[in-house]
């Protein structure tokens, strides 16, 4: 499934946009602050129907406008689709429609459009806190596995209700949610472990292929035994005193992490900015491959200033692995054409003040 056209009004600094999107993707060129990332954000929004930068919907509405509206036309082997999304400041109302029919259930719209984004801040996947990596796992697996999405929602609901009872000091009410934690938390843990086992070697190979000569590793940092529901009662019982004291549930995948190693040291501590960026980009390529394997169609890649802070060798290796011209749609932003690696052959849009204007293809020298 590829994006063929995007229309937008009132989104970020985009007043009005009606853009035919090339089959292979495009390079978005322009100085900082002109709206390149905003355009990527508009294309990505219908993936999860939220900002790829974590902004609230109300903050996406262009200053002075009452609402934003997006419409993305999609083309694929199973036919054409139209995804629409909007948010009105009056009443704080979000609207989502598929092929002209409005839906009130978000999960009905998830997965229609698939894209993987990389922002400069995504280096935090390697260098930041555990919550960033849990969100990564949850997003990838929720979009690729309906079973995971259902289990994750049930597990989160059970944790929230258990924690609420703990904060009230209602022990019996809290323990009543333990069976739900075991049932759904074991599924979440098992699918995360399976992903690391399958894509860990691929991530290491991609990191090496992008130019990292040192030995790197990835592992799941958590209680792997909780992939078995039978292990939960003892694990939860052993932490009841602590949970009552803190008012939070201290056992389960909501506390787990992905660990990245560089030799014998944590990559987030020992790695340079370039090494961390390389590792984060490789992780995003694993995300792409996960979704493609699950859905049978490659997601688009939306890459914001991805070549910055990479040496020329790593830039060239990354360009080779983007799949340009191999049926994948890739959108890349950069301030100037000379910041792109040699051999990158994509149509170009100049972006200024929220307006994207097509021109001839760029072939970086």
C-alpha cells in the first residue's frame, strides 16, 4: 500500500495542501522551520491517528484555524482506499473516516496505512529511558499482531485498575486483577521475547552493514519467565508488600526494557552520537521489516534529516538499504541537496512556509 495523494488544511503551518505523491517517494528540501517535518507528520498521522512527535491534537491545529483536516489516498494490490482524519477545537472532537464512512473505533482504522518514521530525537530509542523502548515495542507489535494489540489493551487496563486499588489501600480489590495480569501479561511478554529473538540478529547485521565495526548486541531486559502465565502468581505474591507501599504494580512487562550493548558496555553510555544514531536507524529498519513480514506489503519510510551526523560512508550504506526503486516508498527531508549521499535518486519538493513545490529529481553528487 502506497500513498498517492495527500490533502491537508489547517495542519501545523500548512494552510492548504493538495499534493500528488510520487510512487517511489520524494526528497523534501528546504531551510529549517519551513515545514518539511510537518509534511512528514501529516503523511504519518493516519498510521496511529496521532502526532509522530507526541503533540496533542489541539496543538496540531494551525494558529488561527478552527480545525485541521487530512485526507490520504492509498493505492495497493487489494484496491484503493481513502483515509481521513480531522480535529476541531470546538468540542475537542476527533473525526476518522475510511472510504467516506466515519468510524468511532480507532482499532478499525489502525493498519490501513503503514509507515515507519525516523526523527532526530529517535536517537533516544538507544540513549534515552526505558519507556521510549517499551513504546517502540508496543507500537511495532500492536501494528503487526492483532493478538498483541488485544492483550496489551487488556493488560494496561488491568494494571491501571490494580494500581488504583493499591493507591486506595484496597488490597483485596487489587489482587482481584492478578489473573488478568497473568493472562494478558504473559502474551505481551511472549510476543516481545519472540520479536527480540527473531529480529535481534537482523538488527546486529543492519548495524554492522551501516558501518559499525564494533560488536553490538540487543537483549530483552525483563523477566522472561513471565511469558508463562503460570509464573505470575508467585511473582506477584512476592511483591505484594512493596506494591501496597508504593501504590504501583512492580512486576510485569510495563517495567521491562530493551538493552543495547557495545562490546561489554551499554551502548547508551559508551557509544558515540554516530554509533547511537546508527543503532536507532537500524532499529527503525527492523520495524519496517516487521510490518512488511506481518502485512505482506512494505510500509513507507519517513526519514527526517536522517543523514545528519553520519559520516559519508554510513550515509551511502544507509541509502543502499532504503529500498529506493524496489517497490518501497521513501520520503526524506534535508536542508540542502549537498547534505544527501551520492546516488540518491528521488523526485524533489522544495518546501517553504508550509508549501511544497515539485521540481526535477535530485541525484546527489
